């Protein structure tokens, strides 16, 4: 069973052990780079499988202040990764399937969430579309690894 939860201090050591496949580094970065972006406005959340941390993502509460395409009152979904040794087992889809309800519960004052996904990352794109995100048909061109699809999901649909 896969469960989402805010990162708790006692699980930080497990988070630090997460590994990223080399081909995914341009899209996600290292776990250290993910964690350095966490602060009072960018919250780290973890993916648990039987109380073992297998992934992490960030929720950016100030996303709309950093990206013109994002509506005021929206969140940003950033730095999503599943440990490279856990990939290929459908966990990404399970996380995405729970995300709307999880965020609506934890961030009830926000109406939607945005993410950008590299145009070359077709597997992630399909996973997001299959689980409630829709492509805005715009591209974000400021990504370090090239153009990115801008995707949106309403939280209270």
C-alpha cells in the first residue's frame, strides 16, 4: 500500500537514502537539491510503502508568484521522484491517483495545482494526464533541461 504524508524529521534519514537514476537527474536533480528547496513555503511530502520512504515531492505554496502562467491561489507540484530501485512498479501512478484528495485535505484554501514536465519525458506526461492533470497547451521555456508542458489539475473537481 502506498501512502502520502508530510515529511517528518524522524524519516529524514530514509529520504536522504533515496536515489535518482542518472538519466533522471536533469529533470529532478539530486535528493540534496530537492531538500535544499524545502522551506516554510515549499513543503516536502513523502511517499511511503509499508512505512518505508520510497519517494518525495515538494508542494510550493508560492508557485504563482514565481511562474506567470500559474493562477493566484494555486499550488505547484515540484521535484517528484520515486527511488530508482522502486521504479517500474506503478508507484508514480498510485501517487498521482491519490494526489487530488491528499492536497485538498492538506491545502483546503488552494483551488488547483500546476506542474511542468519536460517535453521529452513522455512516460511522466502520460502518468499525469491519466491521473487528472490536463495539458494547458502552453510550454514553459525556462527549464534547465529544455521546454516543458504546463499541466493543471483542479483540486475540488
